[in-house]
C-alpha cells in the first residue's frame, strides 16, 4: 500500500482525530464504490431473485414457492435500525506495533470507521472495550451525538491487563439482550477453545458475529535476526531464542493457529477476517464487504 | 613434528576465546517486546536441539581455525618417518668377524667404527639403542648414545668367525618384551658364511624391521691357510692353502720354527686347495707358517702349529730294571743324550706327574700303585701316550682289573683284555704288520727284512679286542695293538721283554720300533684350536694352579671346574701357553690357535637368500655409501605450514558456507526489513 494513501493507517494515525479519520475513510470509501448497491449490513427486504442451486436456503422465500411453485430468494436492502456492538480488545498484547501503528491504534481507527459508517446508514452502534474486564460499555444508538460519544471513548482507550477473551465475551453476551451484530476487533491472543466458546455464546443468543482478527506484520513474519530475548507484553515472561532457528517452526504454528481459528469460526457460522496492521483500511473494507 | 617458533604456541590458550564467545552469545540476546510467546516457546522447543548442534559445529570450526592459524605462525616442521627417532628399540648387530677386515682396505676396523658412529649419529631420543657383536659382546639398551659411541670406538674387529644365529636370537629376545618400533640393523660385509645356520621362518610375526647395511665390496679376492699338519714318520709338514677367489694368484709360503725357515713358491688356481709339502729339519717346537699372496685379507695368511710340546723328548719308563733295560737303551740309541729317559720302579710311581712326559712306557702293570689308572686316563685324554708291556709275572685277571678304573665313566684303557698265556711248541715269527701305519711307514714296506729273526715262544692270548692290531705272529696272534683314548694313544704288546718269551729286544729291529713308537706317539703335534671357540681340557692330576699366557705374554689364572677341567676362549690366533703347577713341578702345554679358515671365504650372500632365511622381515639392504642418504631421507624435516594453511582456509570456507546456510533461513526477515 502506498504510504500517502488516505486509507493508510500509518498516515491516518498521525491525525489523532478519529471523527476526521472516520469521515475521511468512509466518504472516500463510499465515493470509490460508485453505484454499487449497499447491501452490507442491511436486513430489509428489497426484491426477489430466482434461486440458484447452492445459495443459502435461509433466504429462500417459501411463500412465493407456495404460490408459484418456483424458487425465489429474498434480496435485502439497507436497513437503518440495525443494532451493532463493536467489541475492542484493549489488552496489553494489542499495544504491540512493530511499525508506526499498534494493533490497538489500528483497532481504534477501524472501530471509529465502522461506527461512522453504520451511523451514516442510520444503524445503531455501540462500543465495548475490554481486557480481563469490560472497561467501557456504550449501548448502541444511531444519533450523531452518540457517535461523538463513541469517538470520545475510543480516544481515551488505553491498553492494559491481560487477555481473557473467553470469559469477557461470555459476560458481554449476557449483557446484550436484543439480537445484534457483534463485531470483535482483537488479536485473539487467548486459548482458542475459550474464544470460540465465547463467540458461540453470542451465536446462541441469535447474534450475528464478525471477528476482525488484527495482527501486526511482525507476528506473522518474525522479522528478527540472531538471538533475541523476547518479553511477553502481558505476562512479562522472557524467552531467549535464535530467530533463524525458530522462524520456520513459529510461522508454521502461527499459520496452523490462523487456519484453525478460521475453520472453527466457519463451523460456528461466525464471519472471520484477518488483517494486518499495515493493510490500508479501504482495501480491508472493500474486500471484506465484498465477501459479505 | 617440531616448531620453528614454538613461542607462538603459548597463544593456543586463546583457543578458549571462541568457547567464551560461544558461551557469552548464548546468554544474551537482543531484547524484543512481543505480544505473545505462545508460539515462540513451542517453536523453540521444536528447534532447540538443532540450534545447539549447529552452534557446536560453528564453535568447533572456529576453534580449529584459530588452532590452525596459531600452528601456522609457530612454523611447524614435520620429521618424516624417522624410525631412529621414534619411541622404540634399535639393535645394531655388528659383524666383527675378521672377514670384515677384507674390503680392499675400505672396511678395516676403523672404517667399520666410522660407519657405526655415523649410523649412531642419526639416532634420537626417545629411541633406545643396543649393540650386539657377532663375537659375543653385548651393549644393553640405552639412551646414552655417547656411551654407546665410546663402546664402538673401543671395539676392534675380532679374529673370530662370529655367530650370527646366536646374535639374532639374542636380539629378538631383547626386543621380545619391548614396545614401539623394533629395528635390527645388521652391519656386515654380506659374507655368505655367517648366514649358513640362520633360519627364522617366523621372523615376520615378531614385528621387527630388518635393515642390512652392507659395508663390504663385491669381487674381492682372498687366499689363506686351511691347515698345517704333520705326517708322522715323515720329515716335513704339509700346508694346505685355499684360494677362495676366482682369480689365479701366485703365493709364497714361509715356514719357520726355532732357528730355521723354509720357503716355497707356488701358484694358486681359482678355487683350488693346494697342499704344499715343506721339509723341516726339526719336528719339535713351534712352527709358524705365513703366505704372501697380495690378497686383501691377512688374518688367514698366518698359521700356528706345534708338535708335542712341553715334555719334549722326556720319556718315563716304569718297571723293573731287568724289564726296562732294553727299552731305555732303545730310546737313547737313536737320539743319544737329547732324549731324556726317566726310570722309576712301580712302587715309586705313586707321585709321578705323567703330563711331564711325552710318552710313558709301563712294563710292570701288576704292581702299580692304586689310582694310577685314573691318573693315566686324564693324561691320555689330553694327548699323552702310553706303551704297555705285561709284566713277566703278571696275571691276566689282575692286569685286566687294574686297567679298568673304578670311576664308571672311564673306559677300559687297554686295546684288549689278556686271556691266558700261550706257549708255542715251535717259536713263532712275525707275520702280518700294518705297513702303512706310522710305526712301520719309515721302513718303506721292508718290515719283514727287519723282523725275520724275531721269534716268540710265549704270548698272551686276548679277549675283547677294542683296538687296532698292528703286528701279528705268523699264526695270526696279535703282537701289538693300538687304541685311542681321548686325544692320546695306548700301545699294548702281548709279551714282556723277557728271554723266555721273545728275542725281539735283542734284535736290531727293536730300537727302530721303539724309536718309531716314540716318534709316532709324541710327534703327532698338538691339536690346533680356533680363535673364539671354546677350549676345554682336563688338567693333569694333582694340578694346583693353571695359568694361561696369551701370545702377547699376558698372564691369567684359570680356575678348574669340579670335573678337573679348564675352559677358556682364546680370542685371537697365536701360540697360547697353558702352565700347570703342581708342588714344585711345572708343565707347559702349547695351544696353537688359528683363525677359522672357512672365514676366509668371502663369497657374498644374495638379498633374496637373506629374505628366505628371515622370512617375512621385509629386508632392506643399504650400501654403506648410501647409508647417510638413506638415514637422512628418513630423518627429513619439511615445513608443513602450506598444508596447514590450506586446512585453515578450508575451515574458514566451511564456516562461511555454514553461516550462509543459516543466513538463507533469515530471508523472510530480510524482506520484512526491506519493507520498512
């Protein structure tokens, strides 16, 4: 990605003005879409389209089938009263950034962009920040003033504490009474089983869940040289390792982890997307929304 | 291996540097904050062992590299395969037989010493050296080479033939329990003779190297005495001279004894044995022969010979005067007063010392004192002689019993046992005689002319004849018998000198016969002995002291062993003299000692023959002219830095390759850094 791109997180992070960043990204992003239909997060019915074998049967219109004996699927369009929760992991591991942007900064910017985008679509958006505990809980609303609250909360966000995703997600899930869209921004540095159990809890409560897995480039490249003494940002534990010797095994383990997470999410009907903190926002949003 | 600049080796302590670096680098790494160590810890546990191995390889390479560089700086030099300077044992077997003196003047005693000294100069610690001479002397293993050098300087070539098998056995025994390299170096003229009895079929299993340093020359010529001997009854000696070479050569022989000298010239054909007869005026005393042929070995050009010495013309006659009267007269008839005849009665013969006389005449056997037979036996074994007439009144049984000494190992001394007295009805005459026997040889076959008037009225008949019958009656009854006892002889007449028995003592033939008997018994000459060989002989009865005089007059006392024997080894040729002392008497015995005549044969042995005799040894033969070069090559010192330098460069290259291999794994990292 070009460094002078307005979607470049390395550039945007220098502005330290989240509303501006969100507006810049969203407007730039939307204008770049031209006449593309905004179907992303909407749930309101728009039209019928003939069923193509292999499509999700959830959207098959059985009433039309009863009347006409033909298969049609329902096509939805934008809806303005969607409730969405953005869950931002603020544990210490999120404070890692091998380059100009930490995962937390990236997550904060991404949360503000998504908030702006949803409010702009008349959707209600809320914010939850957490580490081992829930640090901030803002219920979803669709007003512009509410959006300012979210920005304010995001700007104050600081990393701290260890990750305990499974526990915290379960707790948050109990606090969300109505069916909502849950967007988790985290580096998922916790036990995989706990994470999936936590996310499944949302699914059991009929929430739609999207996991945006944030990783620093160093985490999936390990670009160090020689012997390094690694210190865990959360536990403070130290490990001495010769990077040339461990890199291959590390990358393999990391890939296995990502594959496993992706597979588990798929099995639990959880949307999963991984992004690196050096990936431009428009590119991420574009590819992600397109995939939806 | 040695070093030109050994002080650089102190820096080898610096080898600990890479080890320290290794340990140091292991303990410290760049501090890096990381979100989670979960995968790093797992990855490290998966790859930690491989990392350790690679680190150890790099450590070893670095250590070797440093080691190589320091060794190069120290200037290493390699001493190539020097068996003379390694941990091991070297034995010089030195052929000091007198043939070593025969190399056209090139391999004399001094030359041999030079060769040995030069070889010795190549020996370095920790090798140990021993010397074994074929003449028998041994210098045990030592690190003190200067002492060995002194020993070499003192030791001249001997007059002996040398015993190579014995020397080899000694050497192998000395090496048997030793460790390290084992080398036998044989310094020899490659003369074939010492190898005759050498046979070591399992030499190869003994792990001993065999080097032969050839100090001789091929194609050399030699002639020498084989022996000189005297034919009894003749007036001369015969000298046998052998031409060992393959060239005809003229020679001159000179035989001298006392106041006279005889010379003769002759031609020696290649390989021929010539017998030269030299008439001599006197058959007593010492005779020295020498030949001059212009050959290259002088040791065998001289010969020492003697007739019966010591007692000279001294004769002891034991018996009643009536019986011995004619014997005394007959002994003196030919030689006049020159021949000393001692008469003694049987009763007075108890204290006699037979070795003082050249011949004993005994005519009274029945009344001899006790112990006389044992005394006579010792006298006979050392070359003495006895002529025995049975006494007039002797009984056969008593005679036989007397001459069978009590000591079991002593045989019956007479040529036959007396049986009984036979009286002839008609006097018998002399019949057959052993005309070629030295007793009758001077009569030139005309014995009968001398004996035709001799008659016999009575005789002793005989049993168990164990000697030679020299004269018989016309009826074939033995009259005179001879038997050898040791180196001496016993003659037995079967009758006494008595008128009732015979008239032989009246006849003119009798002094001739007695004189011939004396010449025969006393003139055979002493045996000759060989230098270096053992001389063993009985000492005369009653001997209290024995002295040995060398040809140079050096005196040495010899000790008798319990068997009344003396044993000695005359080391060089010449006339050696034994002196036996008993009370106030002194008896002298001349021992002519000559070199081993066969040692004059300088024929050389082939290398392949040596290899057969010491099978499996892998024999190396080096000419003396090439010895220095041979030993220098084996001690060659060469600088080996270039080789080490190459090794160091190779190590460096290996390390670079290894480090590059490791670096290639960091490519991902490099790419990531480039992005930044």
